[in-house]
């Protein structure tokens, strides 16, 4: 017993020496980031991860020349210079895996907040776990409108939602018809069948009919399909003027190849972002992507009017040899917003962070997004976000709407396959 006590006494100084590291509590702040890092959307997930890491680097090092939240100085000043560390988890495109990874990050990694998950269906389950544990969840990239209609206390979303984007679609069509002197009467809705695509379909159907359009065909196809021939044949047979499509990356590529193989060219293809704006999309489809219109939240050509966009994009290019997309720009913005709230909370206490998020007020000139800023309403939805529409022209995305932001005129109608 005496020998045991002696060893224990000798060990005390070592414990004391080690304790400041363990108290690293205020030296390192963990944020859990849940993304699709394997599976059909892995390419997207990697880009979201890279953008998130760049945001963390800007917070953790002194980049005072950038007018972004927390760029000046190293670390979080409200927590004595503590650095943030992102802990990544792979949900594999599965809502069940996303929920279990949220549980693990909270109970084992002891993160102070969560962010993710790109897929709306995964965000729904992962944020339920966060709500149950009383942990803030900042969503930057899922657009299903119902996510902020659940009465959650701990959920906040920076990106605009599909209700705004679908309204943008119809305002865009109205403006194009007035500008181009064209008529659009019939729509075809072609969407994947998870939470995101299903809810988008309902919004498009309701608003389309309210505004006097005929919805000639509605196709909800199984996500991650291996063939879309019969679905595209139904869309083609409908004779619609405009096809509205919501697809993640693999499905978007497959759909374009099927359009080409069947020789079907709609007057206009109006995509709901996601797979159609992914870096890998144009690499995969090449010239077949030309003339596609898509809703967006960010575009590199807006850097001509807002230089901060190009400056931050140059940083991403230098590190990862890729440009931002609307998807990755949203995740970059989300990490900065969450870090800003943690800093203003001056604490890792979840309730303090939640209150700081609720009080967020970031002006538009401190964002790389073309938004008026970030300010959350009572439901946790950013009420200052806006959407734009881009078109693929000569292999690049050009902003074409709103007209006051446009850098190029719209190509309408799409050029038929036989003339490409």
C-alpha cells in the first residue's frame, strides 16, 4: 500500500503538467460536420469539406485583409484565441447513418455544435438528434422548406429554402417572357423522390397552377437510378415548354445523357441547383451541359461587381485547385456564421451558442454570397438570403437573372442536339 501511495504521489506532478492540455477546452472548439463523403455524392461532399476547411483556416489564422467574420486575428477572440476544429463524419447519403453520426459526434466527440448535411432527408434526421440533445445545428446547404417548419429550437438555416427558389422560377419565367417575347404555357416536373425532390414537386405544382401554367407531366423518379429512359420518354411525350428538374449529381449526369441519346431537347431546362451546379457535372457532360438554366445562390462572375468573391475563390483555388460552387460557397458561409456565433457567445455552453445564433446579424458586404446578409427569423430561417439563376454558356456558368445582376444574355431556346 505504501509503495502504491508513493507512486501515486510521484505521478501528481505529471497529471498537473498534463492538465492544461486537457483543459484545451478553450484552446480548441470542436464543430461536427456531417457530409456525403462516400457514395454517389462523394465528389460534392469533398468540395463541401474543402470549403469548410478553408473557412476554419480563415478563422484560425490572421487574414485581416479579408472583410469576413473573424478573419482579423487568429482564433476566436471571445474565447481567448481558441481555435476551431472541424470533426467530419460521412453519412453516405443515408438518413439513418446521418442520425447515428450526429449521435456519435455529440456523445463521443463532444462537439459544441453540428452542421451539414447537404441532403435534406439526412439533415432532417441528424437535426432531430441535435434537437433531442439540445445542441445547435446550423444548416447551410439543405433547402427543403419543411426543415424550418418543425418548431425546432436548436435549428438554424443560412441558405434560402425551396419556397423562395420556386417563386424565383416563376418570376424568372415571367421576366423572360416579357423580355424575349416568348410564351411558356406547359411545364413538366422531373424530380428525384427523396424529401427535397418530393417537396419541390408540390411547390412547383401548386405555384405553377396558381400562375396559370399547365403541368403537363409530373415524374418522381427513384434517387440514385441507374436508368431514366422511360421517365425521359414520358417527359418528352408531354410536349412541355419548360422542364423543371431536381437531381443530385449522378442523376443529373444520367438524365443529360438520356436526353441526348433519345434526341429530346426541351425549350428550356430549369434545374433546381444541386447536381447541375456541381463541379463534376460539367466535367462529365461537357458540351451537353450548354444552355441549362439553374437556380443558384452564388456565381464566380458576380466577382466583377463584388471583388471579395474572387479574392476568396483564389484562396480555394490555391489550396484545392477548384473554384467554389454555390454548394461549397454556402458551406463556407455556414462555418463562418457558426464560428461567429460561438465567438459572440464567449462560451461553449449550447444555450449561449443558441442565443448568439438567434441574435446573428451579418451584413451582406461581409459575405461572399450575393445576399443582403444573415439574420434569422423566429423559425431559424435566414430572412436575408436571395437566389439567382445561371446558365451554362460555353462550358461556364453565367449569371442571367435577376437582369440587374446579369453578366450575359439568356440563350433561349436550348440548341437542339442535332446542331451541337
